């Protein structure tokens, strides 16, 4: 115990003369404090940097979400603009059709299709009725050819019997040879048949068939179909003439009703039999 006290007093006296122990304690304390504070400072910097990056990442993600939403809106707008452009082109083509004297045109939209083997009739439904001029028997055309005619009309909607329906009959002439006949539908996805063409009547494959205007059912000169084949038979008095419709009837969207202003056609009540032939 005396020895320890002696050593302590000696060290104290030596430190008073030299100040070495104080400097050593100061440096040691500073290094100890630095060793404790530096990791904390580094950890704090890492946490702050990570948080800043996280906040930046959240901001970038939010901005990306906003840009993606804007891009979707732009894509929808572009798709709508393309659809409007296509519709405008179709309507311009429709409006380019000039009706013959005594006839007027009325635009209509197709709102429903009834096509195929399961449909009762090959027909389409229009958004125009007899209050708009779509009376029974009104001819219906597209920009590239005849479509059919109204066979049932309500106040604001009407049904159109397509020329491909087996009940459809349209009187036609071949455009070049002026050979008459009757275009008859043979059902969905089938060609048309031009009937009652005598064996010696002049016709050619590729010739255009237009409405004859007989009985005033259709205006004269509307394109209907194009001849694709002609066959002759030894047991028949008529040629077998097949034709393709000029209009794609499965993709109709807008049509023209061609009304006769010279005379008003009376409403005809049809029998209940929906398969009754609608002769032109």
C-alpha cells in the first residue's frame, strides 16, 4: 500500500514538472471520443443518404406513374383520332355519292348485325326509322355499292335485308353489254347468282352489274356486284352466272338511305313468315 502511494506521488510530481500524463490523457480521451463519435457520424450520414435516395426514388416512381398515365391517355387519344380519321374517310366516300334526280340520300349508322347461319335473316339494324325517311323498301347503299333495302321500319330504327339474303331480289343490268337479270342472294358467305339470263345473252367475267331501275325500287345505275363466273348448260335455257358483292356486308358501319322524293311508297304489312321472298 505504501509502495502504491509512493508510485502515485512520484507520477504526480513527474507530471507536474513535465505535463506528459496530462497530454497523454488529453490525446487518449480525444482519440477515444473520436473512435466513439466517428462510427455514429458515418452511420448518420449513411442513414441520411439512404433516406434522401429513398425519397428521390419515391419521387421518381411517382413521376414515372404520372408519365405512364399520361402515355396511356395519349395512346387512347391517338387510337380515337385514328378511328375518327377512318370514319371521316368513310363518310367522305359516302357523301361523294350523288343520288339520281328524284332521289335523296339520308345517312344512317349500323347499330347491330344479324349475320350467319343462325340468324333468321341476313340483316342489319339502322339508327333511322320511318320518321327519318327510312320507310319500307327504301334502298340502302354503301360508298362502293348496293347493300339491300329496308324491310321493316319503326319510328326510330329499321331493319335492312341484305342483298346476300336468299329472300333478296334486285333487278340489274350488265354495265357493258346491258344484259338484264335478277341478282339473288344465296346466304351468308356465299356468292350472288344472276338469274334469268338467256343462253345467247352477251356477258363477260369481270363485268359490273348495276341496278336497272325497273319498278322504281332502286335508282338506276347503282353498282351491285361483279361477275366472277359464267357457265352454260345443255339442259337449261339460262346461263348460270355467279357474282361477288362489291360491298363488304360484314363490316358495315355507315350507310346511305336513298329515298324516292317523286313518290311515297306505301307501307306493306308482311306476312308472319320471315322467309318470304322480297321480290324487287
